[in-house]
């Protein structure tokens, strides 16, 4: 059994000029030693638990007051002071009840640099506030951890697409340096990257939400990458331009126990010969495709060409 990836840190660096910082001096002047103790306590919790953020709730002030012996009302006042002086990111705290800052995340990625030399370090997209130019290459924003805030979605999508292309280019160059392939050799590429590329080429641009749902079908719901590719290409042949049409076909495969491209083609052929589809599925496919064609319905497309396209990717119409 694989060991779970560690998130937090065992220790964190404290600058020797910590008490020379004007913000810390103001904190001490306003709340005395209790203010500094409170702040250091929060830093320890952040670095210990997740390494770069701390999720709080309505009982947060009461828990800290019990552990540090600080009045709950005063604890709340200290926290507000820390937010006002930007020792924690105020916007993220107000929207997500999450405590973090750019300096905390900068220190975190430096602390896990050795960990990042062996594998990518996943972080939560919604809580990672460092801009791309300040984020180290081994930090990977995890789309499965939640949706991206709307204002940052486009940037993260562009960065994710760019990163996937760069990784693919590096991988191909590495393979070419290791050996010169003979005629007929097949270059194996990452299955997830292939599926995402197939979707973008046949259906359209892929959003974070769709990327997450595709991953769910592949990882948790038993859809193989080969079957996913066949369904994407088949749906594209019937004019599908949205995820909802594709999702309908995938749900049909799950309901019918279809697990391979071959069984999918047999089911398509059977429906083609019958000249119709069962009512509920046809109606939902027609609705989700926006009238651009429905799964298994009568069509002017040559089915032999469709089968060839699904199995080999060659020519249609």
C-alpha cells in the first residue's frame, strides 16, 4: 500500500529579524506578548497541518482562547489586526475562512523543494495565492480539490494547458534522446493527457469542471481511457459540442455494462440496425446535444466509416 503524501512540515524557518519587523512591533505594542504568541501559534498550525494554509470555523477563536489562555473576544481582535496589517490574506479569509499569506506560501515551497525533486507537490487551487511567476515548477495546483475562483479561472486554465504542452514536449524529447524509434514504433503517451487532447480536438475547449468530471469517470466510475476516447470521437461525429452529450453516452455505457470500445461499437451497430433508440436515452441525448443529432438515431452518416473512425481515427464522410 502506497504511503500517503505528507502535506505539512516538521519545522519552519523563523527569520532572525522577526522582532524587527514593523508589523510585529505594532502587534506587540497593541496586544503585548499575547499578540505575538497568538501569531506564532497560528504559524505553527498552518505549517504543521497543510503546510501553507489553515481552515478555520466559527469555533476557532474559542479553541485558541482555551489553548492559549486568551479571552475569546481579544483573540478575535488580534486576528482582525493580523488581517488588517496583511500578515494574513484578508480576501481569502473573508471568502473561505482560510488563513494564509504570500510569504507563508513562499516559505512552504522552499521547505518542500527536496520533496518536489522526486515528485510534484499538489496544492489547492482555491487557496494558492502566489502568482504563476512566483510559483516553483514542482508545485501542481490540484483541480480535484475544488473549483477555481471565477476571477482566476482563465489564468489557471491557460497555465494548466501550457504546462501540459511543455511536459509533453519534454517527454517526447527525452524519449527521442534515449532511442531512435524504428518504423512502426508506437510512442506511448500519458493516457490522461491523451484524453484531454482528444476532447479539445473533437468537442471543444475544456473547463476545470469538465476536466474534473472526466477524471471522475476515468478514475472512479470504471470508464477506461480507450472507451472514453471512442465515446468522444463517436459523439463528435454526431455533432456534439458540449460535455452534456458526452456525459449522456458515458452514463448509457455504465448502465449497459459496456466496458470496451469493441462492446461500444457492437451496441452502436445494434442500435443502427434497429433504426431507433429507447425513449429516455434518445430524448436526453437529443436534449443535451441541442438538436445536433442523437445517439443511435437515424443518420445519413455511413456507419462503417464511423466504426473505422472510432477504432483507427481515420477519415470520416
